C-alpha cells in the first residue's frame, strides 16, 4: 500500500508519511516546559514558536 500525506485528521504511521516535530522544532521541549512552568498563554507560546 502506498503512503500519502494526511492533512485531514489523525495520522497513522503505516499509511501516512510522518514528519518528526523535534527535527523541525528542536527547542520544542524547552518552549513547552517554559509554558508549563510560567503559565504562559497560548498566544505567547505561538510567538515563541514563530521565533524558532
């Protein structure tokens, strides 16, 4: 069975191409930890992700 990129819902590794979030966002764990430890609102986390 061939694979394709899924843009409509949950991805399944056996039928969809998967891209690692950590390779595209190497500081993701730090951003999440910062947001959890400081109670940063969603919009502020998005601004930090945009800066990465």
